[in-house]
């Protein structure tokens, strides 16, 4: 009798979810036709309110976001599948499954993740949930300031010297060059 009770299954609680049951969404920035991967908000779906946890799937040629730094939110990226280039302050750092990158708040370290391979990449991306007093900085996209409320732009970001990489994937760079509308990287800090 005890053995029978131990094997009986009950209904799973709402905080145990299947990632595949969470819809994927795409993101693009205002005034841009670039999509920045597919995201599943698994943390929110399981009920997390103070921590954001997302699965981000990057197809070949996609990047996770525009290079950015956040003032008050800590972020992390863990590579689950594939090989990805971590763009950190204008320098590329290759990452593979099992690699982890942490971005402490307030450092001004700008980052994004670029898939320059022919296979998909799967990342676990997380950090503190967005707060109203957080500010963000886009070193290569200063025009982003015009799409944001003034209090959300991090105007006094700690200065970081940027390396030569433009923050784009190879296919995106070719597309932008061929269309004649290649964005120029502005290096004002």
C-alpha cells in the first residue's frame, strides 16, 4: 500500500513548466527591420517576478540584441547549444556550450551575442527583472536615445574603450552594405 502511494502522480504545480509550452516571440528595435532571435520567457511563465530567465534561439546571422550596457540590472548568458561570438566592448570572444558570461550592473560593459555559424544557437539569458530606474546605453546606436524616454538613457555611463568590431553578424553586415544603408558605428562614450 505504501509503495502504491509513492508511485501515484499528482498534478504538477504551476511553477514547473515545459519550455516548449512557452511561446517564442521575436524582437526588433524601433526603425529597424532586424530581428534579434526568438525568446521564450520561461522565468515569467513559471512565476518569477524578480529574476528574468529566457531561452534565446539565434538562427545563423542573428544577434541577441544591439550592443548595450545596463546601469542597474545584472545579466548573464549561458551557452546551451552551438557556438556564438560574445561581442564585448567591440571585441569578439568565441563561446561554446557550457561557457558562461556575467555582466555586473553599473560597469558599462557593453555586450551582445552574434551567431556567425551555419547552425542555430541556444542561450539561457537571465538577470534581474526590469526596474523603472534602470538606464541603458547603446554605444553603437546612439539614435536609440530618440526612441526611449529620457530617463531610460544612461548618459553618464562609465567610459569603456571600444575595439574595432561593429557589433554586426557577417550576413547582416553584407545585407546592410548591399542595401547602401549600412549603419555607421559611432564611438562616442
